[in-house]
C-alpha cells in the first residue's frame, strides 16, 4: 500500500516544515494542497513553484496529486453566474498548469455546489460543462482529473458513487477518473467495494477516519470508520494508487506531525506497508 502525506494538515506552518516532517516519518510522497500560505496560483506563483520544485527534488520526494483549494469561496464551477463560473474554470486551468510545472500528472477536482434556488439538473449541467472543458485540456496535457465526491454538507451535486459514475459517463473523457474519500463514502452509506463494482478505474484514495455524522476528517482511530476493512478491500482489488492521509481540524493544526505519525504507524501495524 502506497501512503502519501498532505500539507493541508500543516497549513499553519511553513511548507519546508511539512517536508521536514515527512522526511522524519519516512513518507516520500505527498498530495499538494494548493492554498495559502504554501502555494496559491494568484500570488507569486512562479516563485512558489520554483521553490517547491527545488525543495521536493532535493529530498527525492514526489507529488502524487495536486489539489487546488476549492471547497470554499470564491471558486465554484457549478455557479449559475456565467462570469463566476468562467473565472472558476480559469482558476482550475491555472492550477493544472502549475501541477504540470511541478511534474505531477494528477489534479483533484470536485463538482462544486449548485445554487439552492435552482433545479438540481440545471446546476448539474453547469458543473458538467465546466468539468468537460477541463477534461479536454487535461487530455491534451496528459493529466488525470481525479473526481472526488464531496459530503452532503459540502455539495448538492457529486456526493456519492452514482454521482461520480454519472459525471464520468456524461463527459466521456479518458482524463476523468473516479476516486474515494472515506468520510464522504461512509456518509453516503457506501464501501470501496461499491466503487470498484460500478467504476472502471479508481485513481486516488483519501484515507481518513470520521465520526459517522459530520464531515470531520480525523486521524486514524480517532473516529468510528472501519478503515482497516477499507484497506483490505483495496488490497483485494489490487488497487495500485496512493492513499493520502487528508487529516484536518483545529485539534490537529497545532501539532500536525503527531497525528500523521500516529496514523502512519497504525497503517504499518496493520501490515499493509
């Protein structure tokens, strides 16, 4: 099993501190969350990309997925306002090119959130059109778009396996593939087996624990999710991608290395790495 760290847990520390922590833990791969203060494409992008690329290469580390901040204002590819929607698509394109400069071939995307006053299908159309535009560029650039289902607290569009399947089938792009977030999956009443059954391929996996009621992204064994069963299921299906520890929350931000260490050790104890 290939495990990746993620700098979102370290967002109140310098990026170099995150890399140092990953080195100390023996984790050589990570998912890059592109948000302030580590990397934001509209503030000193070229300087930040050069610095990150140099630091990553000097440590012989690898960025396995590029994840632009997209769950909070001001970007939403499903917005009904056409100018806002175009600006959001452009934002993802700029992030795609940043990812390519950092020599990673996968970028995570979500469906955005539809305006609540509109019919669901109208918002779905906006999201689908935006992802279609991104997928065409991704195809040309050899980039994989990992479509992540959000929780029902975060979106009203792609929030489960059927949403992922429908979006992939409607867009029909070789660049668009499905992925799993264990919190969103559990809240939807699903298991990895459900995804393997209906999707041709899974390209990425967010491994976190949860409380079973909210969208809290907890350290392993800090919640109630049967994450060991999830990993066993991935093994049974010979999953070849990475499992990112996407751990978030105010209780973790002061000492992020501790929760990553504990979670990583639990995975090693389980015997899959």
